[in-house]
C-alpha cells in the first residue's frame, strides 16, 4: 500500500509499505494492506 506522511510545511515520506504502526491515544495500532477505513487520534 502507499503511505504519505505530510506536515504543514512538507512531505516527509511517500512510498510503498507493507504495514504501518501508529501511536494511538489508547496504545499502538497497526494498519495492514486492505484495512477498513478508520479515524483515530494519535499521540
């Protein structure tokens, strides 16, 4: 899957990944290819 990480100033990352782990407010969560849409707060 393609991942883009953006800040207000610039694009930090743009590339293909197999999974991504994010620091959520309730703990870490991993997103895999084909995941269901979700919205979450990040730490």
